[in-house]
C-alpha cells in the first residue's frame, strides 16, 4: 500500500500543444498543491526546458505537432543530452485503445492517462509514478521503466534459464 505523496514540493513539466488542455492540466496540478510548474507548448520546447529544469514528473500529451508525445518520450529516455532519462512520465491521450497503450509502453512512459483528465485520476497517477517506482531498463531495444506489472515467471517456470 502506498502513501499519498505530499505534492507541494514537486516540480512538474507539462508538455501540451493545445492551449485549453495545457491550462486545464496546470489548473489540476495547482489544485493538487503543486506550485512549481513549467509548461511547454510542444515537444522541442519541452526538451529545451528540460536542459535547465529538473522536474519530478512530466505530464505530456501524446498527439502534438510538430513533435508528438511518443517521440518526446523517446528523446527524453535515449538522447545523450537528456538531463534525466529516468524522470517519471505520464502520457495523456484521447485514445486509449490497446495499440495506443502498446505504443506508449514501448516508448518508455511510466503511465498512460486517458482524456478527459480529472483531478482524482491525476492524483492517482501522480501517486503511482512517485510511490510505485519500477526498475529502469536500458538496452538497445528499450529504455524505460520495467514494462511488467507483475513478478510472474515467464512460461510458468521459476527460473527458465536453468532449464
């Protein structure tokens, strides 16, 4: 069981190209008690902000122009100039079908959140990414938090490598 995080000391970066959605996200974060919030109107701007700002969490939209959220996440995770490839990222999308979830997961997001976002949903997601940290994996094909949600052996065997 996780404890409610004290949000007052958190630093958050919001990357969202739609002005109304950006303002809503900022308002919800402020309602949670977060006062240090930086915003970026698109992915490239978000990467520039990250060069001089160390957020505890990034909330990013998935569908943006010219750089979409998936590309932004991949750049945060893999770019050699990335200040913090381990920062928790919540990706927000209006379309949370199975394929979208797979794409977001494979990009290295910590959580996917469906629009429209609510205060309670945002509170829960923030608590999860801050309290339930998963091991971070870096290899040639994937960079991000461990995608497995459960510690279940593959193929039903405890240590399949010995067999």
